[in-house]
C-alpha cells in the first residue's frame, strides 16, 4: 500500500504514505483534495510518511496539471517524515517553486506540524 486517506474534512486532507508510492495513488490523493477544495474553497494538506520507501519508477511523475490548476486553493502543505527523505520529498513537491507554503517536519514534531497548519 502506498497511500491511504486518513481524514478529509473541515478543509484539511490528511494522507498517509507508506512503502512505494504509485502515480495512481498520488492521483487518488489529488482527487480527494479537489473534492475538499470544491467544498471548502481553501484547504491544507498533512502528509504523513510511515515506512515510506519512495516512488515507483512508472507513470508520468512530471505531470504538473494538478499544481497548475489547484495550487491557488491550497494554503499549506505539512509533510511529516524521516530526515533521510526530507530533501527528496521537498524536491518532489517542488518547494520554493510553487505558491504554496510547504514545510517538512520529523515524526517527533507532528504536534508542531499540526500547529503550523493551524490545528490543535
């Protein structure tokens, strides 16, 4: 399993990524985000990496159509994962090249990630 939606409510999408992520699983998460955007207008995302092992080497990972269309509706993305994945994941989500505020947190800082998103 590569992706599981933990919660999709109140303008927050929480997604857990484990093992190897497939492009189709990322697209499922994007569809959930679109549903929240349509319902709430602006959303934030909380991505939790648990035993994350990277990405499957198949599929069009260069497709940026979701970002181009929906980034203006995403306020913040908090990613929680192991230090060894930080640089790779931040490059994957194009931090610094998107108008979305994106931060990476270690698992021990989950409470900080939630606070940064404005959650309790």
